[in-house]
């Protein structure tokens, strides 16, 4: 690793640790070993509600929301090319370093980097007792939010892992379709992202609980019961946290997407939308 890369990596750790440590100093914890092994990974497409869900779970007594762990986010593209056991070792080492430096080893961690969807197999290999919460949301509403953010259009700037914005193919674009991705309209690229993240996140079904954003909005208490049962925690405070869901954004695609954008989404992700019951 070059000196420049080492400094950048140190900066990624520093910003993450400073944020995590604020909770570590306030929250009493339990058995560090038990907390470590029962980590919670929240995965799913960007703009599908992963941040909301991880925040709700991570706010519960005995848990800590690690947020999007920047050293993890910056490494996932490389981990996806490694043998699963090697990626698992590096992933665990990275997360445990963050937890140790952030003084949260006695709290049950909640990791919420969406890109982790592409290395779910490595994540559960690193932590065999992990629970994966997969947040699923209507892809058309996700497209609306991605268009609003503008991450996939030509623009200046980088994300929090240093990756540039723009229409260039990401690591999740199928190699044989890279040129097509560049030429595609933005709504198509956004639907493409939703499809690829969602499909990848389903790689470890025996560890995974799928949750619909729309179901949380319709009945937070029932959603909390389901999640809390899987995590073996109290559903009451979780239900209170889930009631903060932004239900007004459900179905926004009907007013926000132009007809040609709806057609773009349908061409790219229509079969998956129908498979999930989003008619």
C-alpha cells in the first residue's frame, strides 16, 4: 500500500470511529464475545430504507448502528473478486478494528453498507451467527430517489468511499453489458442498480430476513415483532423507532416518473418487480 493510500485508509477509519465512539461512551453493553458473533447486517439497494432500518435497530438497548463503515465500503469492490474465505477474513478484521477503536465491542453491531449486498456470502462466513436484514422497496420508488440524488448521471464529486459519481459502469454491471450501461438513460441505470443490489443480497437465505419498506409503513408494530423475534430482542422500542418511517414516499413514482422513465424501468427490472408483487 502506498503512503497516499495508507493516509486515505487512516482517514476512513478515523471518521467512522469518531462517529461510532459517541454511542460507545453512552451505552452500557454486555458480553463482548456474544455481541460480536451476533452482528446484524442490513443490506439492500441504496435508497431502499437501509439507513432507516439500521438506525431503528441500532438505537435499541444493547445495539449500536455502525452506519456505513467507510473502510468496508471502500474495500467491497476488491473483496468481491477474492475467494470467499479471504474476503471473510479481511471483512471481519476491518469491522473488529472499527469496533475496538470505537469502544463498542460490548454492543451488538449493526452494519448498513448497501454494497455489502455483493459480499453477503463472505459476511456470513466471517460471522456464522450473523443475521442479515434485507430491506426491499418498490424499485420504481427507489428509482425516483436515485434520480433525485443524481449519483448515476454526469456530475462532479465522489461518494463517501471516494468513488466518482457519473454514468460509468460500476463493478455490479454485467461485463457484457458495460457499453450498454454507459449509453442507457439515467432511469434505466437506476433500475439496473436496484435489480443488481436486490438480487445479490439474496445470496444467503438461511441467514436472511426480508423486510418490505411498505410493510413497515403499513404496520410498524407487526414489522417490529417479526424483526425482534429474529434478533431475540424487545419489539416495543423497535416498534416506536419504526413508526418514524416516511410513508408519504410510497408510490411516489406515479407522480414523479415520466411515462418514458416508467418504460425504462419496466424494460430493465419489470420481471423482478412482478416477481416481488409490485404490479
